[in-house]
């Protein structure tokens, strides 16, 4: 009886072992995008801090292409491109000026001294004022523009010695539009975590909060993406950096895509001109609200 059972079991397994119950199909093979460079976490941190330290101010001429909406709204609206300017002076001084196409009048003017901000919307005769840390949201996505969105996206902030980092190896594949071949690009993901609370109880599990994940291409060891998280661990800003270009000797992304998933708006920035370490006065980071404007104060 035992031999009969073994024979019966073998008869069932035989088609599986011989492939009679399987199907093989050919897949497109991916080729490496180029020679791969190696780095450890400390080198990537050093490179981030060095790039951040090299720029004290910047003035960028950009093309803004905003869009609003997403899966929660069930629709997405893409607006026409606007010409504008972005001025940044460390540590957090910011000015963003967006011009109306053709007329070149002001469509939006955002200024911040690092602590408070003023957002002026001339076509609507409105202005919004508040603290940089304000979390109140408007039902109109583009009115949720805050200084940190641009400051954190344009300049990848330095990583302090108190923060914790870890590195993992990843890769992305994409179809090359020219050769129609599948190309694999090896990448590093550098996760930046907050230090655990100093008053943790002995023997308790230390919990560190995610702050950012910076993705590097291993072809260049330059950042190609950055995810920024809030205190609750929500992804608040996702930034993708396009091909790097030399602007008067400074390598900088030629395009920056900013996605705000919670607010459901996106801003595509195409940088046409960039000047770094130019002297910028305090007046260039101040905007005056015209008389008669409706002012909304956020607390």
C-alpha cells in the first residue's frame, strides 16, 4: 500500500517537474544605463552637505506649469505655463513671483522672511498672511503654497550629525524613447531619520521618525528624487529632479517637479536661467499688500 501511495504521488508530481503545468514567456531584458559608481552613506551625506554649503543664495528664472487635482478629487486640471522668478537667501528667505502670460502682470507673489509669509494673488484681489509653520488648508489647492515647499525643493537641505541615516540599493527601469529599449538605472535610497527621544525608558524600543528619503542615481551620484515627510509620517512633498545642467559653472537640475499629494497640486519648474551667490537685499524678500485687498490671516 505504501509503495502504491508513493507511485501515485510521483505520478502527480511528474507533470509539475517536467513543466507540463507551467508556461514560459519571454520578457524584455533591461540593459544598464551606464557605468555604475559606488558610495556609502557617509559619502552621500558629505556630498549633500557640500552642495548645500556651496550655495548661499540663488536667483532663478523659471517656467511654472501648475496642475491641481488628483484621485480624491476625481479629476486633474493642468494650467498654461507662467514665467516667473524664484529668489532664495539662506537660511529661509524666499520670494516667488509668477507673471501672467503675455500681459506679464503679477499672477502670484509669495514672500517669506523665514518666519512669516505673505501670499498676494492680484487677479483675485486677495492676500494670505501667516506663520511659515501654519498647517491650515484652503479648499483651493494653489492657495496652499507655503515657503517650505520651494525652499526644501530647490535646495536639498543639509543633514545634521544628530540625524540618523541608512542606505539601501534600488533600481528603476524605463523605456528609452529613442532606442525603445528597457534601461535599468541603479540607485541609492538615503533615508534620513530623526534621532530617538533622549528620555526613552531603559529597554524600550527607540522610535525614530522619517524625515526624508533622498534618491541618488548611481551613474552620477547626484540626487534625482526627494520625499519629505511630516511628523505623522505622511508624504507631504515629493520632488523629482531632471537632468543636471551647468549654469555658469554650477551644476543644477534643469527641471524640478514638485508634487504635494495631500494638497493635490503639482508644480513643474523648468529653469531657464540661474545665478548663485548673488547679493540679495532684504527688500527683495518683501511684498506689500495693495490697498483694498481682502487679507486672510492664518494662525
